[in-house]
């Protein structure tokens, strides 16, 4: 089996030099694609898949400030840069998507999906793909990180949530805190009494920058083909 470590070290060194010159984050060097997969408990109900129109990367801490301080030093070692990358996380946000069902025209729309009250959802998963920005002819590759939020995880969080007139939104997360759902909530009077409707209006996944170059084998098309055949 080929040893890709030297090649990866060369690429990392090239990136460090470029980041040093432009004061950019590593995530700025990539293009991203994301698919949101909603699985249902009943097998007769088809899985729903949405493709995110644009993925917005956003740093969650002071990566740029730390990097700038390192730039001012004479030494910019591989160890110090990897330490920074390991501590810094990029949030990849999804605000608009389009449905991948064959019988639905895939028009772009704002993320909008009712989460609660309903008991038919089994899980919500995100599949992330990326490629270098300068490799525009290369296929998007699957990121090895996995992102999933089960019904039981978010049900426990919502059952303990009490919306107020001042708070009409909330955030759900999985146990690993690698995936966040941003919800709006609305109190309604029904024949069974008051109830609260929760709808997802955006989401994001958290990925340590050190894992941005951890890809699985194959391409996005090959990875998604079995899933898209279900819808």
C-alpha cells in the first residue's frame, strides 16, 4: 500500500505558508457539499434527502488570532500548527436546501422541517463532502466524520424545554455536540389543549480543522447513489 504521509506533509507545509501570508483559516481552502438525510421509523415511509445549496464555514474561536501570533515568531513548526488545528473547530452551516425526491421539483428554499410534535422520525443525518478550492475538476470526496441526531436524543431535550414570550427559538445537539439544529417554536391552542410546534430552520455540523483532510475513499456521487435510489 502506498505511503501518503510524505505527500500529506508537503501539502500541510504548503498550506501553512499560504495561511501565514494571507492570514486565512484552513477551512477557507475548501469547497463543501452537504446532504441532510431524514430517516423514518416505518420502513414504508421513504427516506427524505435534501441537498444543501451552499455550505457556510464559520470559525468558532480565535483561530486567526492564534495563527497571527504564531506568524510573528521566527518558528512556525508543524507541531505548533497541528496543535492549533486540533483545538480549532469550524462550523459548517446550512440555511437553504432543495429536496432530492424524484417526484418533486428541486427548488431552493429555506430550511424548514417540523421536528415536534411528531414521533415518526428515527434520525437526522448529515453527510459532508469537500475538495480543495483550486481542484475544481476533482470530485467531492466524503469526509470521514459522521453527524447524526436521533429522535430519542432530541425528544429528551424538547420535553424539558419551556418556551417563553421572550424566547421563541432553541438549539438541539447530539451527544457528541458535532451537530446542531436551530429551531423556532410556536405555542398554539388546540382541541387537546396548548401545544408547542418546533420547526428546524437551519443546522450546522462541527468539524475540527485537523479533520478537514480526513477523507473516505470514493466520490460524492458514488457515496450518495445508494441513498438517492431510495427516494
